C-alpha cells in the first residue's frame, strides 16, 4: 500500500462498462511528511474520499479483483481508506 493525496477527480461520460459504477480519483503518492513522490495514479475510490484527503492506495496483486469481486474491471489501483491522522515514533 502507498500513502497518497487526492488531487482531482476523473469524469468520463463514456467509459468501460465495468467502470460505470466506479468513482475515479487522481492521487499523488506522498512520503510520510506529505511531500509528493512519484507520478500521479488513477484509482477507483471505495472509501468516499475527496480532493485534499490523504488516502491509502493498494496497487499490487489482485486487490481490485478481490475487493470488487470482478476480474473484468480494467484497473490496478484502489483507494482502501481515508487517513484521519498519523502518529510516527521517534
């Protein structure tokens, strides 16, 4: 899983039939201090996240298939949760 910040939404009036009910968000991976790192990702939102939220994104293995119950969804990143806060040990 990676930590990311939601930076935008993707609106597509015409999209793959298996994505019709999916909310798509643009996320920017961040480090533990909130600094951007890496490239933006397009992720399916299953956590009701919004712009500005810090989120946990899974993008490895068959996580999209496992959570949606479908292997027909053409995506490899999914927002697993919205981060309310973090406590880092010294």
